[in-house]
C-alpha cells in the first residue's frame, strides 16, 4: 500500500469511527499489521487535531494467558488519551459501552525519553519514575483475533484506563508484584508480574523498540499500561471490579 492509499484508508476508517462504525467491512482482511498500526497512529493524529491529548500507550497480549485466549503470539500496542484516564472508583454507564471488559495492569510513568531501536531492559527500568495500579477498560468492537490488523487500526480495543495512587518504583522488582482480582467482591483470579513478558519492564522495552519502526518514541510524562497480569474478562452485566496489587495498592471501577 503506497502512502496515498494508506492515507485514504486512514481517512475512510476515521470517517467510519465518526459514524460509530468499527471494523468496517470494506477494510476486512485487506491490511497488514504495519498498515493497521500506521492507521492507528493516523487516527491519533486526527484526535489530537480535534483537541484530545495523547497520554501514552497500552501494550497488549503480554501475558501467556492473553495470547492463548486471543490465539496470537506477539504483543501489540495502542494509544491512551488523557480523556480516557479515570480515577479509581469511577462509575461507568454500562449501557454506554460496547461489550465491555477489563484487564489488570500496572500503569508505568516514563521520566526520560526512550527512543529505539536497541532500548535495553536496564534503560527501560531506569526510565520508569512511578507505578500505579490500573484497570484497562476495553470494548469488544469487533472480532479481535480474526482480523488483528483491523483491530490495531481501531486502537486495540482501548476505551479507558482507571488508575489508583502512583508510587515510586524504587527497588521493587515488578516481576514479583502480584494482583488479586475481585468481581462483585468474589475473588476470581490471582497472578504475578512475571506473567507479563517475564517482567512488566519488558513491555516498555518492546514498546519503545516497536514504536521506533514508525518514527515514534516514549517521552517524559507518558504513561504505559503494561499488559494484563491475567486473561481479559468480559462484563456480561453491570458489575463492580477491584484489583489489589501488592505492593502498589488497589484500583476499582463500577459499571452501573
């Protein structure tokens, strides 16, 4: 796909989004992963031009459980908007969301630039200045794994991210962090940070090096939700979700 065709595809998908149409059929099975990411970044540019503020990035498909669930074998990325960041305790209107779900993640704040290729684990860890417990709120706007490039163009299911209080990373090993996940006060899962590519810092390494392929980098102040410690959970009805991360604290959200 040449640059003019890629721009036309981006504009077509952007216009579909404005009409509330996601995964438009006319683009099904026509895009490569590189096209999907390029379109996603083009959509981000349009959102910024409309007054949105770019807050950072999500890394997806980092946990083995998630890759098995979605039948894919590599991470992916999407963008975060400042308007999508909600404080712990936020109440969402369930009816306003498209087949919603959630993932249990750490939100990592970047303090120094990371520009790939060649970003190392040590460089990525040194760049993290804060860690917060987080829930990624996703929407099932299409068949995720059936057309992964089109899912990337549609920002990899991203809808919002809920964050608790941020703490300094200090000497903590994120691989040893753990989460206990509660749905309507019932414990439904427990997992540790090692489920996220061996260590959530590896999400930052992967992301910085992947973004470099598109001429982007991680910048100071940006936040990255690292990828889920557990599989993704879909919400079949209004519910309350709580994730307790040791040693980083708790985050919760209600879907009413």
